[in-house]
């Protein structure tokens, strides 16, 4: 298990605005400039009330974490949910619940000066 990559995934989920983006992408509004099933960056600005640089920052983190895919369309970018990213998050949560059969049992720690 790659804990660094896993932490990046959960850091991407640890922001209310990014969670709002994911919820919005789950059911994209109709009649926006993006194609069916996706949301244009310009629409995210209006829907979330965020500036373009802020939206770009949030989307960059979501794409890097694998939760969202980005498709360039001229000067615009359309975003969609990435089902594989969500499956990876589910698998990670399941893996964290499982005992590590390869782990070496740790020895109980003793306090200095206190007999064990």
C-alpha cells in the first residue's frame, strides 16, 4: 500500500469546496456549456461562487488524485468524475480495515524506570 499516494487522495477529499465539486459532477446541471455528463470550468465558477484561479487549483488537485478527469476543449476544460478513482478510494478504505498479515508483531513498550 502506497501511503503517500493514499494521503494525496484523501487530502483532495478534505476540502468542502472540492466535495461540492464532486457532488456537482455526480449530477451535472443541464444547459451548461459542457457536453452531457461533464461540467465546464466556467460553470464551476458560477455554481460554486469561486474565482477562476481557485477553481483551477481545486480541479488540479482532484485530477491529480484521480477522482476527476479533464478534457481540454479550446480554451475551456470539461471535467467528469473518474469511476476508477472512486474505486481506488473504496479499495483503500477496505485495505485499511484489514489486518496486515506480513506485519511483524510489535513488542510492548516499557517505560524507563518502570519494571515490566
